[in-house]
């Protein structure tokens, strides 16, 4: 097992987390060796060493077990793991994802089903395509994406006006069953008073990317645009207004809510064939 080394808690989140674990373990007494603690959390001494050195941080499940065994306050380690997970998201999306959790209203046009509205099967298929089949990351990304959907179940969920490109409903992402379940999920979400979904028909010119507009608690507004592997978030008023006009034009071309629901039901049946 590697020998102890001095850790600088300011070096990285991984090392800070490792230092928290190491100090909590040492505070419990000499008998609390890495092997002893590893056994208590159904792991090993070498695994605990890697955590303390900042080389291999725990997942959320192991972090929770360590919090209990080391008598740490709930969330001490889990919240650090959440931060580490967010660091795996592309830098350009980080601010948008933080603001999204605070938003009181969202107006979005998307060429795919937005993350907050995705089923696990659809999210897995999307991630599989985007990560070129890197299965080591897909499961974790899908879990984190679904966890973010808890904002829809808040007592004061955000008002959502979503315009979907018809093509994303017809595209066979993950197979017929996955798509049918995804569309049925969208239909169920439409029964919630704060969720409104319209479909932009495929006739006309294709749209190159997605745009999302956020209204924040104090009235501030932000706009996020995304293409295949690029994106940008801005709260500059002139830019937000520019993208508001883009959204408004797309929304004007969309089917009404009732016609959109009928089309989604029809497309769901087509995925049965």
C-alpha cells in the first residue's frame, strides 16, 4: 500500500475530498486503519488509500457509507462527489445547468428531447451516440441526467414552454420501444399544468441547433444555444433578446398544443410498427 503523503486541500476537489476522509479516519484513533475502514464500507484498504490520495474518488454510494462510518455530517462527501460529477460536463454547459436548476420559467426549442424530459432509455441511447459507445461513462451520465429531473417535482416547478422539432420524435433513437416510451412520457408530462409541449412540423427548412431561454428568480434572463459539440450561455440582455426572437419565430410556426398532442400520439403508434 502506498505510504502517506502530505495533501494540499487546495490542490483539487479530489484531493480535498481525500483529505476530509483521511482526517476523519485519523481522528477516530490508531486502530482505524485504511484496511479497517475499507472493510466497514465493504471495500478495501487499497481503495481507501486511493481515495485519500485523491487518485480515485468514491461514487455517491461509497461516499454515503464513508459518511456514516466516519461520523461525518450527511452530505459532507456526497456534495463533493456531486461537484466532481459536474466537472465532467462540458465547461460551456456548466453555468447553464446551474441556472436551469434555479429557473422559474424555461422556453426552449430543441432538435432532441430536452434532458429534463428524457426517459432513461432515450438518455442512454443519446449518450451512447454522443460518447461513441464509452460504456464506462454512459451509466453515470444517465443517472445524473435523471436526477436533475427532480426539479419538475418541486412544490413550485418551473413553467416550461417547449417546442420540439418533429424529426426528433420520428428519429429511431434506441429502437421503437425506447421511442414509444419516450413519447408516452412526453404525453404524460403534458398533463402537468406547468409543462407545455408543441411540435414544429418537418416542412420547411431544418433548424441547425437548439435554444433555451431561462427566467431566474429575480427576473434576470439567460439564453443557451447548442450545436453538435459547441454551446454558449449568456445573460447579456441584447443577446438574450436576439434569441428570444428566434424562439418566438419557431414557436409561431409550431402546431398548437392540441394538434401537437395528436401528432405525438400518432407518431408513438408508428414506432409500434
